[in-house]
């Protein structure tokens, strides 16, 4: 684990070099706007969230998403909105497209 007990790398971007690459650097203020990117071991961005400086990000949601992406990578299943470990997942396929609401309800175990 890294300092603070969070087992995933987090960073800051003094000078905005990385923010410019990801499109979150605000030239007028000279700082990055709040951006969060989940990048898989192959280097592919799986998720991103960009917020104005007036609203903070949710660490709980970040951890939930990391766990969901890990579960999907391990099982090939689909993690619906709000999925938590131990809850119902979905089998991906063309029959599921546009019909998730028929087979899954939020909060369903």
C-alpha cells in the first residue's frame, strides 16, 4: 500500500503537464480541474470523471468502480450501476442491450 493506506497510485500534477494531455488543464487559472481516470494494466482508460473545482470527487465511488472493473476483468460478467461485491451481475450479450431494466433492479442482491 502507498502512504495513507490507499492501494492504488494517486498523483498531483504541478505545472499541468499531465492535465494538458488528458484535457483537464485550465490555462486561465494555471491548474488542473478535478479529473479522475481509471487506467487498466494495459494502459487503456476505462473510466474518467471531470468535475469543476467547486465539487469534490467521491472516494467511495472510486473504490466501488475499481472493484467493479476488477470483477469484470476476472469474470467477463457485467457490473450494473451501483454494483458492489457479492451483488448480482449480468451476462453480457446482444439480448441484454436495451433490456437491462427487465433483468436487473437497482440494489438487487
